[in-house]
């Protein structure tokens, strides 16, 4: 079953199967994911508490994006580059968070708390099978995620040509509603990701380095959800 996370797809794992290396495990994946989260949090706190470092945000953003592409297309590099990506992404998030916090005091703590709450809630829903990952659910989430990605790409291209995309600066109820839907789609991606990891660690023998790749992919979803929640809280606060 395909995952809604574009980094978490069957082709990625098919390329890594049937190797003679140590096998990927669920516990190993969990450990790697939390380690990457720790690195991201440390880098984020450093950037958050040192506003002068935001001058380096764009170079780090570009470097982090390049590293992400390398990991996606060369998964064997994940054990080395995934931690580097986590540090870079944390630095960027710390800078963005500092900007939001300067406008709305306490918003960052709220966004982090809500993001973690959503993550563990989705993990609970998956483990208890309260929400079952069916083919229909997967198709729906994949379709929604693809539509959102297309919207962001088109918006980015339009902004490069000087066209203002009002959604990103608007605080209207419509923009807030769209933001809530996007947060929901990001959250439901976790169900597909958990299911996909579960299938691979229990039914096939993927190489050990895929634990790092899986952690990297989950981190991407967490970052996406955090940024959307931060944007949503910013919109809500601006209307008060």
C-alpha cells in the first residue's frame, strides 16, 4: 500500500529489499526517528535563542533541501545525511519559530505541543486500530496530499513571477479553514506511514539503513505538520 508521504513509497522500499544486510526493525526505526527529532530540537533551540543566526537561514534552507534530495535518491546515505538534515531543518524551523514568536508570544510552545499531541494521537489510533488503514483511506489521503503539493508548487512558481497568492498572507475564515484541512491531511499521513513501516518490518527484510530513511521521512511529515499548525495559530491570533 502506498503512503501519502511522497518520501514513503513502495518503490523506495522495493529498491532496498532482498539484501544480505542486517534487517530493518520497528524498534530500530523508532529509535532512529526519536534521535533525529532530538537533533532537530537542539538545532531549533539554538537558532531560536540566537536571532542573529537567522541571517544564515536561506543558505541553510537551500543546503537542507539539497541534502534531502540526496537522501531520497540515494537511500544508503541516510545514516550519514539524515542527521545532517535534521540539524539543518531544526535550524530553519528555529528561525521561523523565532519570527512567529516575536509577533505572538508563546505561539511556538503551543505549536510544538499540538504537533506532538497529534503525532501520538495518530500513533494511538493506529495501534488500537480505531482507524483502520484501508485501501480507500490510503487513496483518499494520497490524492489529498498530491493536490496540496501541487497547490504549493504552483503558488511558489507564481510568487517567483511576482504574483501574490493571498492564501499565505490572508487571515480570512476561508484561509483558516483550508489550513485546518491541510493540517488534517498531514496528520492522516502518519497512519499510512506507520502502516507501511509495520508491513515492511514484519513481512519483508529491508536493510538496516532504511531505519534512518524511515526516520527521515517521518521527520519530513512532522516538520510539515508543525509549520502548518504554526501558520494556523498565527492566523487565529491575528484575528483576536
